[in-house]
C-alpha cells in the first residue's frame, strides 16, 4: 500500500536547518538542560564548529567513525553536531556497555577514536588487548584516569584553545548522520547506518509537524544511543523551537521537568495518566503527546486534560513511515488492538508471508517497507553485508515484526515475529498483553512469553506473564488475573503469572525474553487453571 500524495522533500540535514536558524534568529533558544544551561541557535552553531575544530586538531578526518560513550547533555549534542560538520560520523554506544559488548562495538566500527566520560575509561583498560583499531581516547570530563596505552586527550583542554572552524561544508542528505546500535536481544548488536535524510524524515513523522510551531518546547530525555536523541533536536531545528535535555531517563523526574521548563511536546508522565486531575497535570503546558500504541485506559485522561495524541510505528532502521493521519485518530480492531495509523506519503508498506508474497487485508505476516524518496530509510548495517542483504531482500526492508492492514489501509502492529504467541488458533501479541498488564497500577514491568504444552511442532501455547511489582505492592497472580478479566479478550488472559525482583534486560533496557523462556514453571508460578478461575464468555 502506498500513500497518494508525495512527502515534502526533506531539508538537507539537521545542520542545514540549525545554520539557517542561527543566521535568521540567532538569539532564539535552541537547547536547554534540566540544570539550567541553555544555548541559542547561534551559540549552538558556534560551539558545534568549535567541537569540529577540536576533533580535526587530533586527526579525525571526514568519513571517519568516532565512538562516543556519554550521557545526554548539551555537550553530547555539540559533539554530534561538530563531528557531523567535520564530515565524520558519531557512533554513540550504551553507557552500560562493557566487556564483550564494548569490544564488539569498537571492533565492528573500526573506530580509531573514542570519546567518553572518565568513569568509563577503566572498562576500556579491561579489554585493551582485544581492541583492534583504537588509537586515541578523548576524555569528555575532568575526571582523573589511569595511564592509558593509547594517545590521550582531555576535551576541556582542547576546547580552551580552539577557535570555531569556519571552512566546513554542511553534510548532504545521503551522508551518514549517525550510527546507532540495535538492542541485540538474540545475537550481536547490529550498527545501523542512518543517512541524514532518514533522521530528518523521522523528525517530520514523530508528530504531525504541520500543526507544530516555533513556540513548542520538546522534551528530549535521551539517551544518546537512542534515535530520540537525534530525532528531537532535529524536530526542534525544523520548527525553530526549543528542546530540553536530561542526562539520563528518570521516570520520577519527568513531571518535574515538564512543569519547570513548560514542555508542550513529549510523552505523558505515568502519574498524570493515572491521576489526570492532579494539580501538576492541570498546571502543565503539555498538549502534544506521543503514544507509541494507544491503550483504552489513556483515552479518559487525554480527554480530561485536552491532550492531543499521536501514534506512530518506528524502529532505528525506519523513519516513522506509519502514523496517525490526524491528532487523536484512535482506531481499534474487533479485539481491542490499537492501530498505529496509516502509511505516510512517500512510503509503501506490505504484509508478506515467509516467501515475501503479499497477504490480503486482515492476515498477519511480516511487515516490510520501502520508499520512493531517496535515503529516508537505513543504509544497511555497518560491516555486516549478510544481515544487510537479508534485511533488504527484494528491495523491501524486512522489519522482523508481525502485523496486518485492514481493508481501509489502517496498520496494526502485532509483535516481533519471534515473540508472537499462538494459542488455540489465535495469534496473540505479547506486546498487547504487556500493555494491558502494565495498566495495573501495581505492575512496574511486564513481559509476556509463550509456554508450549509439549515439544511437538505446532503445539498449543499458553500465555505467561513475568512481572515486577511496584514498591510496597502485595499483588499476587490471582489478583492480577481477576483484574485482567474483562479488560482484555478472554483468549489473551494469561494462564501463568510469575513475579520477579527484576527482569533480565539488554543494555538498551529491553527485556531479554530468551532468558525468561528458560525459566521453568515452578511452585512460584501462579496457574489460572489450577486455581479454578474461569473466564466468562462475556468477560
């Protein structure tokens, strides 16, 4: 399926917009952090060119990849801009990377230069003999570090003597604007090559950009290795707006940040969804809310607070190719599953079977995309030709996700293909189960997995949810199951419930379900059938 009207041509790059704003409205604030530091568009452009001069002074060349490891700060933004202006490419890695993961990232990128906070230097030393290409390290703060086997620089000292470079060319849309690592839930992380046009198109599709303006205050909590850290500053530049940065994600501080900085555009703090009439929610300026997948429990607080919501489908390799055609365009199928919207102009989506044959409306298969706009989708995986060829088979990008289109072209994400649960002829989305379970106020985190009845091919699967309680909660399996009855289709109500102190996570905070599938059913596992709980046909 393809949208009818063409997408407007993306501007050249985020830096092109930044440079234009710096000339047109130099004093307008581009970025501020939660600690009070702020920079105008002109100051941001000047400091970015200073960072470019710093990296050039230590031998970083156009086309080179520099791995970074830092928190989401104004300096991290300036470093990205500076490297990009120089013609180099930043590859930010998760601040939790260490040992094998860190070695994999540095060797895969073949980076000669790494820029990191001093606290991460000992991790480099622990694997120094395994790093094949590293030649120099830039320490981004003033923390003392041990002696290094590589050339060593302190960023503050380099910056003190640097003049902004004035002979730089802005990057082109087809040049790589960033390299971001996938989660690696089942294997080694892949390094996604994001062209500048993709980053800009992603920013254009993260909200209904035509209804936003320069007065928006956009929340950007990072982290640097997530697409949001590239998308939201770009959105701010496209609008001439301001964005707010937090060093690391803190669920407990989001509401405070929103009030203090007058945030208009972001996700909704969970406490405001649970208590929409709380004084803080009432006093907030929030009006444009990104909801990755709408849930019925979100609609009442949205209506009471006057928020307008936007949903989209995206991943690191894409650029929000699907989204709501209008604000708050909720659509649910007959099972209560929410649509993420319709395909954006300039993109095509298909639902295909295992042989890449298109499936009719309503049938679940793999989601694949392509675009007739150059460079708005990923440019493959760095130094991984086989995974790149597999992902781009037939000229369509294969997401590895399951979904379907209805007869009117609305798009429904089901699950990762490997995470779908097949129960008595029904395809169950673990994602949908998790959304419903986490709507319970005493569930902090949940993961739904399949438990096979036996080892035979095609065996029936039952739903198990693995949960982490909120602090001071005494919720048990029976209580959770009874709460879910009537709130989700009866075939989705989990048979098994087990509570954990914590769930195994990847460095990007995604649940490692492969580990949970290894956990056998024990006396700790609540069994709905053994407890004699029956689900009424109308429940």
